[in-house]
C-alpha cells in the first residue's frame, strides 16, 4: 500500500481501489490508518468523505509533515475566526480548503447576509492585513454531504496551484 501511495503521489480512494481491486475500500482504509499511525503516510481532506474521494494520502518520506510558517498562520487565523465551517490543511499542496455550503453562496448572490461568508471574508481580510498575501480559489471540487459544499482554497501567494 505504501509503495502505491508513493508511486501515485497523492491518491484518493478511487486511485487505490484501481491498484487493489480485490480489497474492499474499508480494508484499504484500515491499512492506510495503520500506516498513518506508524507515521508512514499523512492525509488531508474531509474524513467524512473518505469513500467519496474527499481525502488524499501521501508518503511522509516524500513530502512535508509539518506546517510551514505561512500555512500555520492561515490555519491559526481560521481557528481564531470561529468560522463554523469545516476546513482541512494540505501540507503537500500548501493549501487550506474551507468547505462552504452552497446555500451560503446562494444567500450572498441574492443580496442576503450570510454569517459564514461574512466571517470567511473577515478572516481573509485579517490574514492579508497582517502582511500575508493569499491566493484564493474556488475549486471545481464540490463535495456532497448532507448538503452540497463548495471548496474554497486558500494558499500563501508564493505557493503554486
């Protein structure tokens, strides 16, 4: 499993299922959990979406396992903001993905107040006012859960997409 993760680079469950078609997704997840416990792999994404390709893994031998200063500052700002939104940091990609319910975007487009949108905007403004430039992108990845979620990616301005 570790060799497959290293060979694929940043696989999601569908990628690993292709490599191991005789294993159930739950068995693949158990092996990945064991490798994570041993410090051999790390992952990013929404754990609730692991079987829907909402989580990807990487080898800790090939990629960083700790936040750099810029990524740590973004995560700390999000935590201080109390967004009420789920988010995850991806050390490999040097990005933080905030999952925004599409209903909040709909409210915003209709000119209605959206608490989560307002808090996210304030958080981005605070990060940049603190002297850190951000690149902000709306991802084409839309996650499904109890409600559709839009992925808003934040990354340090110098990080590649």
